[in-house]
């Protein structure tokens, strides 16, 4: 059975007031299957040479170009990565932080710059 949660503001006996683990913390067991997973990944890498992977990705890219959405998702996930979900609030906070740091556009880019008007559109 799990211990009951600590009341708000209390991090428990293994954490300091800032939430960080205290010296001597017993920590977790880690990933007990880590060694086995590493062996399996190495076996898979040994079984599929780079040239074969290139042919596989070429076939996937061709299917993606022909409209196969699932193939496109695989190709994009392994080339440019999966898109990061950024909430509107995070974007607003980033914009406010940028504005606070740099002030007005005119403060660091003169209005006479040829592309100044384009940045404001």
C-alpha cells in the first residue's frame, strides 16, 4: 500500500524545502530492463544494415509523396521529429518575455530599415 500524500507545502522526509532530493536519498531502482533493451536494440541494428534502412525510408518517402498519410507521419517523425505541442498561454508568455527583453521594435531596428514595415504586418 502506498503512503498517503504529503500535505500541501510539504515535500516529505527525502526532499528539501525546494523540492530537491536531500543527500543520501535512496533514489529509485532505475530501469531493470535497461541492459536487456540495449542488447535487443543492438541486435536489431546489427540485423538491418544502413543501406537497407535507406531503401526502407526511400520506399516510405515515395509512398508519402503519393498520399499515404501513415507513411508521411513515419518519415516526418524520423526526419524532423514530432511536433511539439505548445499551448496558447505558453506562446503568450514567450511573446511577453521577448517584448520585455527587447522592448519596442524601434529600440533595436531603425524605422528606416527596408524590411521594418514587413515585420510589423
